[in-house]
């Protein structure tokens, strides 16, 4: 049987320990920033896309440091985002190499971005219509 007073003391001790760990973590983060371990600039000049300004510092930060400072949830989330970026990069490379020339020579009279899209392929050109399916 646990009395209410000992339970209260245990909770106070746990709360104090959590507060100390948070303060210690904040000090470690501030020291890392002061030592120049982290940079919050985009390519040493102002970024054209301030919404994406976090990408380069996150990409340059080691996984161990990221896990230590941001926690396990952020660590796995950023690993997932980086994996998706790699998969998308490979797919985009092959799409540019294969699909853009097929669409650009499709025979339609489209202009602008539509010149490099399926809209430029004529409907009776069955070979070009099936290229995205094979890709």
C-alpha cells in the first residue's frame, strides 16, 4: 500500500529530474550553436525560399547529433523524408531523361510547360501514349 505523501514525494522528485534534464539539454543545444556546429543560413547567404531554409542544416547534421538533440520521433521522421527524397530524385531523373523528350516530340502544337507534358502527344500516336505506362 502506497500512501499519498510518498507518492507525492516520488512525483516531485521525478518532476525535478525531468526539469534538470530539459535544462541540461537546452544548455547543450546552446553550446553546440555557439561552437558553430549548426548553421541557420542557407548556403551562407539569404535563402530564396525561406520556408525551405531548414533543409540544408538538417541535411548537414549527423544522425547521432540529430537523434540526441531532436529525439527519436524527429530522427525517424527526417530519415523517412530523406529516403522519400532519394526515391523521388531517382524517379525524376529517369522521367526527365525518358519522358520529356517523348512528350516534347509528340507532334502537338502545345507551348510552354504543356510542350513537355502528355498534352503534347497526339491521341492517334499509340507508341507515345504507352511510354508512361512502361516507365
